[in-house]
C-alpha cells in the first residue's frame, strides 16, 4: 500500500462523511477566521496610522498645555519633582496667544515655528447651491502652519502678515472641500466667497491632497488664521505651538532649547515641573502603533485558544471514526496493510480536514478584516505572514489531533477488528 493509496483512501473517507467533515471544518474555520480577521483589521489600522503620521514629519514636535492623548491614569492634579510639590497655580494653564507669539519671536534654533488654534469642527461649508457634509474641521494657523504640518499649496497664496494681524475672513481649502464645492475645476475657488458655518470667507488658496486616512481627515479641512479663529470662535482653550527643525538630527537639541525657553516664558521656578507637554510626531505614532501591537497579541491569543478547542473536537471525531471503522482497519491489515499505512491514512484525514478549515477560515478572515479596511479608506490588506502562520498552525493541529487516533487504529489486532460488531 503506497503513500498515494493512503492519501486517496483518506480523501474518499473525508468526502463520504460530509456532515461530520463540514462541522469539523466549520469549527476550525471559525478559529482561523477570528484570528486572521482581527489581524487583518489591525493591519489596516496600522497602515492607516502610518499614512496619517507620515505626513507630520519625523523632525517636528508640538508644544501644548496638556497631553492630547492619554493612556492610563493621568488625572493627578499635583505633581512631585525631587520631593517638592508644584504650585497649583502653575497647573493646567492653557497657552495664551501672548506666550505663543513670544516663543515664536524668541526661538532662534534652526527651524520654523507655527502657532495654531483649533476652530469648531463639524462645519457645513457652502458655495452658492453646493455644500459639503457637516464634518469639515476648521483650523487656525499662521504663515508657517502649512509647512510645519506637511501641507502644500496647489494654487493661490499663503497667509501674509496683514491676514494674521487683522484676523480678516480669508481661508485656504483642503482638497476634499475644494473638490466638493468646485467639482469641475477646484482651482476656480480662488477669490470666491464661501460660507463656513455662519461666516463668509474669501478663498485665497487650495491645498494639494495630503493622502488623508480615516484616522486623520487632513484634506477635509478649512484653514484660516489663528487670529480669525480667536475672533469667530474657537473650541480649544489653548494655543498649540508647532516646531519643524531643519534636520532630524537637530530635533533633540530643539526640544531642549524649546523647553528652557518656554519655561522662562511661563515663569516657572527651577523647582516647578513643566506645565506644558512636548510631543514628537514619531513618538505619538509609536504610542498608537504599540497599542495596536498589544491588541494584535491579544487577538492571536484568542485565535489560538479557539484553535485548541477545535483540535480537541477534531481529535474526538477522529477517535469516533476509529471505533466506527474498526472492521475496515482489520480488513486492511488482513490484506497486508502495515501499521504505518493505517497511521498515514488517519493522519491524512485529520490534516485534510484541518487544512480545509484553514482555507475557508483564511478567505473569510481576510474578507471580514478588509471590510474594516474599506471603512478606513486604505487598500486591500492581506497579512501574508499570519496567513502562513495560520496554515502551519492548522497543519500542526491536524497532525496533533490525528496522532493518537492514528496510533490507536494502527495497534488494533486484525482478528479482533474483523470480529468487531
């Protein structure tokens, strides 16, 4: 009895027991689908985040009065440095416009400084009979805002000194907003009057697409001056200072320079802890991606637990198959079949069932995971490494689950087996 004969016999047995095979394949497929589906969704989120943060620049950082994103318990109101408590009057102090402007004037390190202030979100922008969805964000900036934040003008001009000083109603449109209001030719938006909320604005520029992801809709934006946002209404109590160094190697030096300079501007004593936060773009990205890595590990553990359960179920089914086919095993041995032929047949059966489960589970998992990818607006994602890992795991599950039933079947006495009822 050749290896091919054992495989053919195992395949025919799998096909003949369709209900049992289908149930077992479904159990394994569910485990693999959960594993691959979650991993695919996480890979889509990871790709979306990397696309978002790649536009921020690794040689930049921001200064804000508190962390924009917090993990864990950061609600402490009194901080301690070298055994001394910081004054409560120094805590939770928003950055004022005078402080931001003083920093911009006094900072002489190689690089650019930008002042920003968040305007209202969820705006509906109108031009004649056309309008956008009510999800457009407004940001206030200065003449350096575009370069510091990775934007590029497609047409038109940047803010000038008079725009910032007077806070007049001028703006630049993100590519998504311009395409919505001026679908034929977005460049025609220059010098047109639009309405953002209840305020009229003259368009002075249109931005190139920034390749926004679902995590950061950077193209669905209207940018005006921070002085205009302050005049018409802002959602943030604090200004944000952005710094873009000329070279990534200058980043750490710029952070140290900024810390010392801004401590002086904020009138902090040497014993006081910083009452502002400096966040590097790459560190913020690493925080998000690290969090996704933890979720990925948890998803892998859940998938493996499911597969262990599937392996136990497959082993039970194979043991039942051995009992049901005792006469068949005795007949094969009586006709000259060896122990290894019996073992091969049962191992082939369990492996075929397991790999069928892997196939359907991987296909379904990739499809389910990419539903999330479509929602995030990234391309089709296939976690090839985990696909290969899933196939290997299912192969081991099949071999492991079928090993004891195969050994048990191969040890049957052919005379006893033939007399079995």
